[in-house]
């Protein structure tokens, strides 16, 4: 169970408490252990804060993995392209890009991922689910997060 404990110096921290009933030399004993989970609780609050901000934004926001697959899409982004969020998760940006624009965008993205700025902003045509071509302003920011961190944040 999760509990709050006090250290010798008086500081309070979040802990995960485990208890087991054991028999040792004919006597029943309780073995307990506590693990400090302060950092994971803080990370969970931070994740919730980011997700609430992303979800409430009127700007379309996505997060993609190292293979360009969407792992998070806010409702505004899905609406811009005429999809439901679930329809785009696991797909790549190519699904919402006119075929003739894919190669130039791949070139720009390739350059972005190898520069020290690791950021790009440009106007590009988008492809809605109904086939309509729409103008969009897209920005890409490459974060140096480990895959494990992204998976932890988005519970993959």
C-alpha cells in the first residue's frame, strides 16, 4: 500500500509499503519493507499536468516515437484532419500528408534530426480523411528522451 512516512530528519515522503507474514523457527513474524516512491509520484503528477494541457489546447499536438508513429494525439489535431484520435494512433504523419509532399518533408525531417537545433517550423499541405488538401503550419521538435521515458509517460 502507499503511505506517507517520516524520515529521521523529519521530512515526509511517499512510500510503497509491503508486508509479508512469515514463519521463522516456529514463530510467525511480519517482514515489512518500504520503498521511496517520491520521484515516481512527482513524475505522475507532471505527466497528468502535461496531458491536461495538451488535451485542452486548441492547437493540434502529437507525440511520435522514433519510428514516426503517433503515440499521442490531442483531440484538436485529430479534428483538423477529420479523424478520431484512435484512428491516427500507431500511424505516421504520412497518413495525413499528400503523397507528393512526403519526400520533401522526409528530407526536412532528416535534416532536423541531425542539426543541433533539432526544431523546424514550416507551412505544409495536409491531407484530411475526406481527401481535402488543407494548409497547415507544422512544427517539429525532437526531444532527447529515452524510449523508456516516453513509454513510462504514455503507459505504452
